C-alpha cells in the first residue's frame, strides 16, 4: 500500500481540504439533504442539522483525521494497527460493509444524474409541463433496466478511476469542477428564488416550527450530518492519512464541514422555492431534485445548456464520492487479501453491481439501504470511533496529533469533552429515543 501514502500528493492545505471536501460533497448534499429536509418539516430540521453537525459530526470528523494521520494507514489497517488483537479493531470491516451498502443505492442515484445529463443534452426535458417532468422521473425510476444500465455506466467509471489510483482525478475535480458546480448552484438558486410563489419555499426553509421536531427527525438529522461529511465508516480516516503533519487538522475539519454545509444549504435554497412555486410536495422523497430542477431550467435563459452542465457536474460530484467509498473496499481487498489493485477493483465492482441491481429493482430495498446506512450504520460506526480514540490514543496522544503542526489547539478542552462524553451519550440517547418512539414510548418528545 505504499502508493496510498499520499503525503507527498496532498502536501498543501488546499489540496488536502479539496480532497476531503471532494468526498464529502456529493449526492448527499444536493440529492439527499433537500429531500430529507423536505420530509422532516424544513427549517426546524435545518436547525437540528446544524446543531448535530457542530456538536457531533465535526468532532467525529476531527477524530477520524487524528486516527488516520497518526497511523498513516487507510481505514482497514488504521484501527488494526492501533489495537492489535482487540475485538474493536474490526471497525475497519464494518466500514467496508457500510461502503458496500451505501454504494448500492448511491450508484443508482448517480446513474439517474447521468441519465438526466443525457436527457438535457438531447433536449428531452425541454419545455415539458410540471406534470410531464414528474412523469419523466417516474418513467426512469420505475424502469429497473434503464436504471441498471445507467448504474453500470457509473460503476465502470468509478472503477476505472480507482483502478488507476484516485489522487489526481479527485484533486482536479475538487479544485476546478466543484467551484464551477457551486457557481451554477448559485445561478439556479437566483432563478428559483425569483419564481412566482418562491417565498413560501424560503419560509419553509428559514422559519422554524419547532413543533415539527420529533425523535425521528433528530435521528434523521444526525444520520444526514454523518452521511454528508462521509464520517462513521472510515473514509475520512483514510483521508486523514493523506494530510501532512504540517497542517492544522482542526482548521481542515472546519473548512471541510463549512464547504459541505454551504453546498447543502444552497441546494435546499435552490430546490424548496421552486418546489413551492410549482406545487411539488417538498416531502415527496428521493425524486425531489429530479422533479423540481427541470422546471427551473425551463424558466431560465440557456436552460438546456445549463441543465446539461449542471447534471454533468453533479454526476462528477457523485463520482468523486463514489470513488472514495470504492477505495475503502479496494484497499481492504489489497491489504487483507493481497489482491492487486486491478483485481481488487474488478471484484469490488462486480459485488457492488450485484447489490446495486437489487436496489435498482426494489424500491423498498433502495429505501432500506439508504436509511439503514445513514441512520444506523454510520452513527454506530461513529460511536465506535469516538470510544476508540480516547481509550487507545489517550488525551495526550490525541492532543499531540492535533498539535503536530506546531501550533496550539485552543479548543482542545472543549473538543475532548465532546468526544469523551457528549458525542457518545448523544448518539445513544438519539438512538434509544427514536427506537422508543417507534415502539410508541415517548421519552423526550
Ligand atoms: N458524503 C458523500 C455525499 O455527501 C457520500 C459519501 C462518500 C459517504 N463517502 C462516504 C457517506 C462515506 C458516508 C460515508 O454524497
């Protein structure tokens, strides 16, 4: 795994942040965040999401960076090397399983974006009425064979990138293409905000009705913050190994979280006003982005060209995230089973193709994988990571790693208290509270 030691490649701060942000920014921000927010009541969910990101997700992200950089190993080796022969060095394996589950539905959605790129190029969405736009999505999502073809294209593309080594592609995409995507999101946002009836969408997003907060929505906000930051399964541990000792980990973590949040927020600001303006239910589920955006493109100058570039960039954003997940699986086969990179990539791609096919054919399975990975597996993985770090590295070990660049970590006391007590307790409470509410027992809400 020598080639994985990428300190030489991500030696600049911008490079390291761009790479981690490339993993974080993806469908989670633009596809998942708006639809989960829409299903959970809008502004109140946004508030819970922000709190969960600051108090829970950022400390977990930082801890993953600490473990990764300390061991300088990708996830499957990192936990193992710090705690050999302890049962919880199996975090790496949980991460690999989780990557499988996420990739199975993630590639289906990435396939949808590819399909929408082609549809924009051929003008298939041009001038359609609101109903016809809805119908266009239904006809895609309900034809498993079509989903399957697009999904296979996505898997082959990501396998191709991974088989050649990820670094260069990811850095290029994050530094050049993602800023372009941000720019387009802003353009689309402006148009969406100026549609007739957009104000209601802004209100939905910005004026919280706290009575809408339920144990379930807190649970979903937690899961979404983990999914969006790619934490809880070791992807960011791997990226931590790529960050040079000279850099300030704390500021890297904040920068990644900031970029990730801004993109998610802008995505919601682009979608909600349009949804309200076009009479689309914001709680209409995973198709939300695909049934709203074409309406904006139809109402904008050069709409089809913008639509094409937009979906293409979204596809690339999905690809950089998908690659970061695939890399976890490939690294596992290479490290633990001594596969060559090529063989590891082919085997992983085939396995993901099989799981993905199940998701393309069954909406129930798709939903189950989506919810289970984000809301159950990632928080549990994060719980392990957060218990693991202070026990295995100790307070001093963590502090030394955070201050390895030669500066002081001013917030260390707060960070440590969060990691040691607040985060694990919060995850357990949110979990138990949600399960109780499913069973009809109310503890907090
Ligand atoms: N964060 C990515 C997104 O928002 C998805 C992703 C990539 C991910 N790697 C991950 C999610 C690891 C969870 C864990 O699209």
